């Protein structure tokens, strides 16, 4: 096995032979335990996942281990590693089969230009005995089109990433429209989401106009509002916030996919900025939120202050601004994004919408020192602008982009329905 990085195996094999024991009965490091009634010892086999393209840690993973119990050769080890992630982190190696894992005795062998992977029928011996002597497991399969839910993320952001990943793959809209390639897939895995105070013209989220950008910024008011509510009860407001964060991430991923190709401005063929177009194809409209006007608002406050989005304002609904006007994602349908088990795009899209109803007979201050008066049948709450039209993406004013949005929406929804006979249809109930 010397041609396959098996020097380590041969050394341990000789030690085992000298003691009259097989590979599983060799003296092993601390941390081993008796496995079952067979009398054979199980131990930890340490490994590090690497990306075949970058030769770096796969999706920022750390050194991990699996038990050697039931593992006799490298093929068994590959299956054990794949099974580990199937249970612990299903998204990490989604679409990757055990045969697409190539195992090297250690990092030195992998870095050696003449280094060879271990044969699948090689005995496991004592390879990967410690973290420092970990095996190298190279993932050779093309990366999936998905973002990484980092361990440091709060639970609600991990859920938003899960939903955004469904948006990225549904009906291959993203892959086909933006010509997503392996570079797109690799970069997506390394994208990070951070909450920041919003920049001018970027109410929900934004990203740097650079071919090297790999950070999506989201308005910190969504994080602060989430920290004020009880996340454990899976309330409607909790679901609305998570969905809006997911939609914002999806929107910005569209911009990043083009920027990684050195296309910093949305091409003219899209008519609008690309994030808006991708959202329109998926939601059949643009996403926006309805928030509750601050209870601190008084007649002495300026209109600008009264309309400022703060963490004290509850998020009431996710509204879709489409060709049929304003609609709300129905609560029972929104809840489907938060059911247990793996999310399925076919059950989540098209969105099931209901009419956006205004509140009649609302009251409001007329001016200081006077009594409240009845107002026209309008909604007293604030309907935020749609998740679209970041001016700097096309060097246009917000008014121009919103004005053009209706035209582009009609063109893209119509072409989508004509070109994809099995595609989604808008569902209003």
C-alpha cells in the first residue's frame, strides 16, 4: 500500500502482527472503549473535510471524528463519515455520496504532489489516531447551490438560511437565470450574513459592489426586534421576521452571483436590478413588510421620526406586491416553512396569498391639543417599501425603479408562465 499513502498503515500492521493481533485489537490511544460483545476495541478516527477545488476546509468545517466500531476498511470509513453528516448536518454534504469522498492518510500525504489516496479496500488500522494526525477527506463532488448555516449563527438566522437555500434551488430559477457555475456554488458556501445599521437606500439588506464580496448585510432592526419577542413560541411575527430575512438573503445572493462574474451592475436584459427580478419570479411579486406604528408616536413628532423603523414596531405581516395588487402570505401557509423535517420547495411555492385588508375607521392625531378624529378607511400601520430597487445597483433613483417595476413584473411573470408549463402559478385564496 506504499503507493497509496499506506506507510502509516504498514507500520501499524507490523506492530499488530508482532503482537499476534489483528488491526482492531492493536494497542490504541486513550479514549477508546469496548465495542459490543465482540471483544474488539472501538476508537475515534479523526478526519478533516477538504474542498477539492480550494484545498481548504470544506465549508469551514473543523476536525471531526467517527467511531471505528464496525469499520474495517476505507470504504466502510467513507460510509461512516457520510452517515455522520446525514444525521448531524444534512445540508453540509447534500447530494454527495460516500464514493465521492477521497481519503488520504494525512495532510502531508495530500500536499505531496506524488501523494495518493488510500485504496477503498485498505484496512483501517490506526489511521487518524489524533486530531494532529487526522485523515484528510477530500470532497470531490461539485458543491451544492446553498449557503452555510454557521454554528455561530443564532437559531432564527439558521432557519432563515434553510429557507433561503430552498429559494435558491426551487425550479432552478436561480441557477438558470444567473448561469450559476462551480465558482458560484463554492462562493455561496462561504457567504456570511451580518446585521448592521442600514445604508441609505438599502432598507432590508445590501452587499458590497465587489467581485470579492462574500458578506450579506441585513438591517439590524430585524435582529433587535427578534431579540425582543419570544422566539420559542414560533409566533406569526417570528415567522414573518425569519421569512423576510430569508428573502433579503436570497435577493442579495442574486447580486453576488453576478458580481463574482465581474458584472457589478444588473444587465439591461433584466430591466430591473437582478435581486428584484429573482424575487419576482419566485414570489410573483416583491416582498415587503407591514409593521405596527410606534406607540410612542405623538402629534409633536415629525413625520420622518414617526415613520422611522424601530425595534419597538411589531411586524404584522409579509406582503407581496404583485400584478393583482397587495396580498398577504396566508398564516397557515407561512407556517409550512417552519414545520419539522426537510423543507420541500414544491409544497412551499407558489405562495398561498390572501387579500391585504385595510383597517377601516382608524384614528389618528390631527394636530397638537385637539381630540382624535375619524380618518378615511386607511390602515394606520406602516407598509414598508418593497424589497427591491436599491438605487446604487443601477444608478437610478428609487422613484424611477419603482415606476418601472410594474412593467418588468408583468413581462417576467408572463414569460415565466409561458416558458415553464410546470412552473408555479400564483395562488390567491
